[in-house]
C-alpha cells in the first residue's frame, strides 16, 4: 500500500505562453540590430563578415536575456499525488517545492479570455496558514485542479473523514 501514496494523480507543465517575454525580446533585439545595420555607412555594411557578426551578437544577447525563461518553461513540472502537490524546476540547480494535501484549503483556477482560447491559466491553492501558492501560466490548468480535488477526496476516504 505504501507504493500507492506516490501514485501520480495529475501532472501539469508550463504553457508555451510563458515564453512570450523571450519572444518579445527576440523581436526587439532583431529590430534594434536592423536599425543599427540600416544606420551604418554603406562601406561598413558591405564588409564581408559584418552582417554575420551583427546577427551573432544579437543571438548571444537574446540567449543571455531569455535563457532563464526558456529554462524555467522547459524544466517546470507540477505533480499531484495522493499525499502532496510538488513543483520541480531547474535544469542545473534543481528546486523542489511541495505541500502536503492536509495543508490545502481552497483551490481554484483562473483563466482570462485569451487563456481559455489558448488553453492556459493560473491555479491558486490556499494553505492552512492563510498563504496562497499561485501557479501561473499552466497548460490545461483544470487537469491540475481536478487532480487536486480527486487526491483530496481519496485521502479523506482513506482516513475515514
């Protein structure tokens, strides 16, 4: 029966919309590079390696600015088991946050119009101590909320509450 306690009830990941700031930075850096290239004298622009070096510098700048967003998006996972809710994130430095289901009070999902259309939202979980755990920009947030409800019902059933 102990292996049942870590059975996965629901899994959620970050939605691709989390990368929107990285996409905006790519556009801004590309536009700036284009403006710089356009404002340079024709002799400099026609140098054989100059356009490639501008593109490479822009790519490096974008990678530096956006690496944390891409890393967070690709490595964050939320898991609901019959005992707890766990968030794991980080590629190089792993960070794990977990909350026991006995500490969970209310929980809900929020989705705006764009979130409903694209399939993302925010899940908020109120804890016993009155604090809130907010999980933003989740893909299919209702799956996580349904999993939390199912896990809580199962744990109450086991305890006989």
